[in-house]
């Protein structure tokens, strides 16, 4: 359930927010807006401090109703010298509902349009890290939901400004104690500015103990004092922040599928000049040429790493699709029914009805309703889940949109065979040994072929990647079968996308086969029968409608090669022994769920930015090696 807020009528438009949990108002007697502007924003020397910086990162200890974020975002919009990228990281143990956040902004008409954008993204806030994206990816809000100390301790980013906010130390001492400040200090560089509205002695003492040099400054009436300061410890701090970020320069991405295009877009947004090379004549020629694919989260009783990453990835993809694609023709947020054929998929216990996370989890996944089952011709009581934030996407549309971003150049007929280090850069060579391009950073995003390219770097052992061939079957909807298909995609053992507008007409698509250790893209007639059999188990009612097409041989095929890792998670990270060479591959059967997230994760890790996921999830994506060959053994 979202945090309960009582709205008290005191003449403020929309009412004044009161927390029954803490027995206190959300905003000070100053009103939230003045506090946000005067105490925090100006108290940290902004906007002068961020003028003309490539990036700026603000850490806030209590998101509350989001007012400090909205004020900072509005100031960023208004400032001609704004940083290219603004990161706002906020910690919140008890997130308010999206509606309450919007309601609190009613008192501030100038912020209301921003609050509406914020409200649209405030859903599904389960414990963990959530990345919300505004201004085409130039204003990034990272919400850490849960225990602030634990979340901060595991993070690695460097904060440039710190807003210490939250309910008062009297009612919420946990957010103002020395352990929190120690964790905050670990995210600061020498000189990071800190501001807060409380001048409580205990807060000042704890901050001093953690290396902050603070002073009381005159407050805005009726408040007498505020507190401002800097992280300037008398000792040399243990370095737990990221090393200095490389200045954006040139990058070559090998592979113009979902993975490569996503990386290119994320780096270009940060000022990199990116050249994407591909062996094929056109972008999205590999697995990403799939006519349309499904986007639906993975669910597991223990909310595994795969489940959590799939949700973060889907949020990232939806943000990109919403901003860059045409709904209805390139993609659609239809919702997806998961028919749990092999075993009932159990959701975590904390997501069940009446449990604390029911509301946030329900934004993602619920038990399918009898009406939804009926829409699919399935019997009442059939084990099935309903994924609300799910649908279908044409991968090639997303690839083309990413490649069209300023700062990205695409080149086809450029098969890469070798990489050679030359000074600070890598030379990327073609089959005849000719230089195709050179750059300080190279990202291998060539799907299964990334495995062969890694040894071509010269130093690295082979990557443990597996080719999994797959064939999907598709056909055009006929007037007599369209009504017999469900109104949304169905997933399970195989899947059915009932209505995807293709150049040839409105199409259905079903499949797919899984053929391990095959990198062939040839079409096999037997695979259509396999897909038909899967569909019989998944959706018997749809089979009746589609069997004439299968029987008449009117079903068309599409085949491609998935690239999987042993963990079934993507492979993302720098290659051992090859400075400046990264890999972004191993998307398996979930490229649409993972590529956008991996692009952002790569850029964030490279720049020491706040990550869009928890650190341990990012760590799970380390590229897997087939065998470790040390230099001395080689
Ligand atoms: C049958 C099937 C069904 C699928 N269904 C879904 C689905 O429903 N949902 C979903 O999310 N995912 C699905 N997938 C998976 C999805 O298609 C992939 O995860 C995704 O497309 C992988 O993108 P990629 O960029 O990593 O690889 P690719 O799209 O394969 O791109 C790799 C690129 O590298 C280029 N390349 C290779 N070698 C070189 C070289 N030496 N030099 C230069 N360029 C090179 C290739 O030409 C290619 O363009 C499916 C896959 C298959 C096969």
C-alpha cells in the first residue's frame, strides 16, 4: 500500500499533507517551495555550482512528495548554463502514491506540469532502485525505495550536492543518525556541499563526526537558522566513490541490433561521438530483425535477480518506446496474459492480497481475472497472471530510432574482424586488414558473434556465449479469424501476438522454437509444426482460428539466433586485459527487456554515475568467460 497521507484543509490549494506515521506535516512552516529553493537548492550553492558542468549529481535523503526534485528540475530547465545531465538520487522508505504527489503540487501551479510528468512514472515502486527519465534522458531521477543506509552503502556514485531532508529528528531520528551520515559521506567527494533545514545539536555533532564542516546560516523568516556546509574531513577519506569519469570522446559500437543501438544512444546523450558498425547492409539485421517481440516481466517466488532486472529493463524500454516510437504501429502497451502452463508461477509472498507490497506489485503483475481468461478462451481457474506493464514492440523500429539520435552515425557493410591497440585508441579492422574506424572506447554488441570478437582483441579469453536458434511463425489476420484471437498477447510455453500491423497487413505471430548451439538462420518447415503444437497447449481457442492457415501452408516463418549466457542474464562490462573494450551482449530471449537498461548501465558505470539498478544486480551481469587463460599460462 502507498504511504497513508491525511490531507488537512488549511486554505492551501489541495490541502496540506500530514503523515499519520510520523505525526507531522510534510512541509515546514515555510511552505515546501521556499524550503526547497532557499534551504536546499541555494543552500548548496546552486545553480552557480553546476554551471557548464557535463553532469551534476544531487543526493537527497527523503523524497517525500517530490517537491525538492520538482524545484531542482524547474531550475535546471530555466538555466542556460545547466549541466548536460542532471542526476537526482532520492531515498524513501515509505513512498507516497502518485496521486498524492500530484495533489501536493496543486499549491504550486508553475510546477504542476512537471508534477504531472512525474506522476505518470510513479508506479510499481517495489523496494529497490527505480530510474525515472525526463527531458529525453537528460534529467534522471533514481528512487531508492527501502532502507536508506543499506542502499547507500552498496552504491558507488559520487554526489556533488546533498539535500538532507525528512521528518524532523524528533519524530524520525533514524534518517538523521551518524550511520546515515557516514553512508552519505561515503558518496561525497571533498567539497560536496550539504544543506538542511534542521540545526538540531545531535545532527550537527553527527555530521561533524563524519567529516562535514557545517555552519548555521540565517534562515528565511519565520525560521531563524538553517545549516550549510561541505564534506571536508580532516582525514584522507577511504575512496569508495567511482574514479574520475572519462571525458566523452569517440566510441565504436560493433553491431547495430538492440544492444548496440541502445549503447550508442546512451553514450550519445552524454556527449560521445558514436560510430555503429555492422556487417549487414541495414540496421537490425540479426536477431533484432524479429518482426515483433514480447515485453513482459519475469516472475519468481523469491523475486530473483532475473525477475528484478526484467522489471528495471521493462521500465527502461517503456520510457524509450513512449518517447521515440509510434504507439499502435511500432509498439503497444496492451498488457500480456501469462498462461502458466508448466507450473503455476508463484508471485513473492509479500505481493499477495493484503500484504504490504500488494499495491506496488499489482502495478506490475496480478492474478489474471476471469474476464481476461475468458477473452483468451481459457477456463475459469486456469493458472494465469496478468502483466499490466507489458506489450509488444518491433525491435527494428527501436533500433532505427536510437541510431537516428544526434551524435550517432551508422555504417553498414563493415564486418569487424580484429581490434588493435594504437596509443590511447583502438583500431577496428575489417577482413582485409583495413582500418574501419578508431576510437578510445569500443563496445562489442554483435550478439553471438561477440564471442568470436573478444579473442580478436588479442588479450581476452573467449566469452561463454551460447547460440540458440529460434523460428517464429506468422500470418495475416483473416476476417473470419480476427475475432477468435485474444485482444492482447499471451505468453507461456511459447507465445501469441494476435495483432501486429506489418507492411503486409494486420498480422499474428506465434512461436518460437529453441534450438541450442545452432547459429543457423535458415527456415525449417518442421519448426512451423512445432510452433503449432505449442499454440495448441497455450491457446486452444486460437488454434481453431489459425489451423486452416497452418494446414494450407500459408504460414510464414522468421528465424534468428539468440545469444545467451550460462546465467541467462546479459553480459555487460569491460573485457579483462583490454582497456577501453566493453561487451554488451547475451540478451537471450529478452533483448527488448534488457537492451535499453544495459545501454544506460554501461554509460553509468563508465561515468561513475548512479546506477539505474541496485549494485548487486549490476554485478550479476559481469561478462562470463569460457575458460580463464592467464598470461603466464598462455
Ligand atoms: C525466434 C526469436 C524470438 C524472439 N522473441 C523475443 C521476444 O519476444 N522478446 C524479446 O525481448 N526478445 C526476443 N528475442 C530475442 C531478441 O531478438 C534478441 O535478444 C535481440 O534482438 C538481441 O539483440 P542484439 O543487438 O544483442 O543482437 P542482434 O540483433 O543479433 O545484433 C547483432 C548485430 O551484430 C552484427 N554483427 C555480427 N558480427 C559482426 C561483425 N563481426 N562486425 C560487424 N557487425 C557484426 C549483426 O549483423 C547484427 O546486426 C527473440 C529471438 C528469436 C531468435
